[in-house]
């Protein structure tokens, strides 16, 4: 897991994004969500995303089957979103802050930039 202290911290309305190294092959970082907040529905059309819960809990709503499903991540648990392009929502419906590490196939900089511009 990449050191969060080495990441660029980006304020968003829901909490923070922490952007680590991002290359054509791989991007890593964290999303910190405030209690009772969620990111907008999104997908990663160019890569598979691996999520590991670092602190607190979060819920991931996933539409990889006809009706979708919700997975709760607790500290130390990992979820791999595949195939590529799975639509999902990161949410923190809990009363404590959530911190999730993400490891993504491909370059995520353009996605982070859209999130950043949307929060201005």
C-alpha cells in the first residue's frame, strides 16, 4: 500500500481524495469519505479497480449484475471490481469517517481532475 503521506491531498465536498502515483499502467491512492456521504455513480472503463478498506467502513453499490448489489467493506477487507467498466458508488452511510485505498489499472488523473473541477 502506498504511503498516504506521499499522496497529493485533494479536498472534495464528500471528504478527500489522496492521489498517489499515476501512470499509463497503474494508479493508486485513497478516498476519505465523511460520515453519511457518497461519491456520484462512476465506472473505470479502462481498468479493474481493487479497493481495500483502511479505516472505518464503507458501502459499495455495484451494478455488475442485472439488479446490482451492495457490499460493505470493513477494515482490512478488499473488493475487486471487474470486469472493466463496472458502474459503482462509494458511500459512507456510517457515523465514522471512512478511508479506502484504491489500486486501479490505468491512469486515473483525468478522473481525479473531473472530481476536482466538480468540487470547485
